[in-house]
């Protein structure tokens, strides 16, 4: 289209593509994605500076992420999940807004088909983040009133019985991991 794209615009496009694709790990990342990114590089994008801003954290935040990993549980069919309550992040001096988007710290466990993070807000709402490399977690999110992408979805579970709903969701995720989930 012969549009002029500034270095700033190219950087923002790169940032969007990189984060939405999970650093190029999730579908539908393909050759076209990388060819487009190559053109952004030619316009002066500097990914290392963006990665520093995106992925470097304060030490206390890294300690909290370590706590998430230390607390994870695993279902019979390999679903990895952690439940985090207010006391879990308050002891690190962190707020709900700072901690409720940490699901990917669980995603590097070998053999894990699905990973999920359940984080309760001070108001009692549980924010659920669901991720998978291959399986459609969106269908589980939709069942519980959420939404999202096929491999990255989320839900907000409202009181009452939010923990019971969370347990039911873990059960459904385990069925999905075992390829036995049937949408109701």
C-alpha cells in the first residue's frame, strides 16, 4: 500500500504481534508472521529494548511468581494449576492488579497440555487465566461465562461458590486434557 511506517509505529506493531503470539510460540504464528516481522526489523525495531521493558521484574515480583510455581497442582491428565488468594500476594506487598496476569509462569512445565491460574480479588472475584499449546480452552471459558482465544482464554468467577466453580473448571480442564470433554 506504500504507506510510510515510522520506527515508533513499527515498534508498536512488533510489540503487539510479539505479545499476542506469546513471543511467536502460539498458533496461528507462521511464515507470514515472521516475514512481516522481518519488515518491521528493516524499519528499525529494537526488540531487546522492548523485551527488557516487558520481561524484567522487581525481585519481589519474581518471588511471587516463584510462589505460584511452588503452589501448583497437577491433575491426573497433566493440567497444571495454581490457586492464589489475597494472602498469597499481600504477603509480598503486591496488589491484585499486579498479580492476576501470571499464568505463563506455569506454562514451561514439560508435558503440560493446559495450565491455569486462579487468583482471587479483594472483592471475592476469581480471575481465571487458561492457556494451552494445542487444546481448545476457549470452550471451557465460554461454559463458565468467559471468553478469549482457542489457546488463551479467561473467566471471572463471581461469588457465591466461586471456589466450587473453580474446582469444577479444573475437572473440565482435566477431561479436556484427556480428550473426554463434551460441551454441555
